[in-house]
């Protein structure tokens, strides 16, 4: 480190460098002696430990998702089979009161039910009787009413299927299964 000689006037650059500067006034506020406290090996060790911690946190989130599956099991009466003629639809709420669902009575006599939310951006899905398809009007997504599979538009995944159970003339929704 350089020392100021007595012959250097206080107004020169050397004289000002000895004055105490605040952190924001210094050109390079880091002290080289403090830089020696962290070696490359320690920095690499810290980086590996931080990456391991992030991996463990991600694995923990995945583990929690297996403990709480996306399936919803709750038996709910939807309609009487005589109320819905073949080729028609009944909209209902399942598995919670805020979740829309669709019950279809297909022309072949089978009943199928799907979630009423599009798998693209969760817009509402409606049954178009004229075309015989499930439609998402937001981005013109089209789904097959037989399988719930996407036929056109941006959706890439099938609609979540709702398992049905029929007792006598009553159709029940039993559980929602993501596809």
C-alpha cells in the first residue's frame, strides 16, 4: 500500500485517496483481503450444495403430489336416465360445487361424463349437438364425445373423465380421473 509523503499537498489525488470514502463513493468497494476468504473450491462446494438443496426440494414437492393425488372420489347423483334422451347433454357440478362437468347420453345409448374445463387454458367446454362434438369456444378446441380426446385446436390432452355408475334409472358420478 502506498503512503502519502509529507510533501504531497492535501488537494491532490493522492491526498484524497487517504480520506475515508463511503461505500457508494469508492470506485471498487470490495476489499481484496476479504476476497481471499472464499476460494474456488469453496464456491464450487456451495454451488453443488445449493443445487442439491433445490433438487431435494423438487423431489419433496413430487413426493407430496403422490400423497395427495388429483383424483376426487365422491358419489353424486346426476340425473335419471329417462330425463336425458339419446344425443342430449346435462351440465352439472362435480367434484366440487365450483367445477363444471358434462354428462352426455350418446346416440348408441351409453352415458359418458367429462370435466367441463378445457385442458388448454381451462375455458368452459360445451356440447354442440349439431356437430356432435365437445367445443371450447375460447381457442376453437374440439373434443371427441366418445373418448374426450382432442380432435382440433390447441388442446393436447384429453378431457378428464368422470367415472359413472348406474343404479336403476339413476346415473351417479363416482370419481374424476385425469387422463
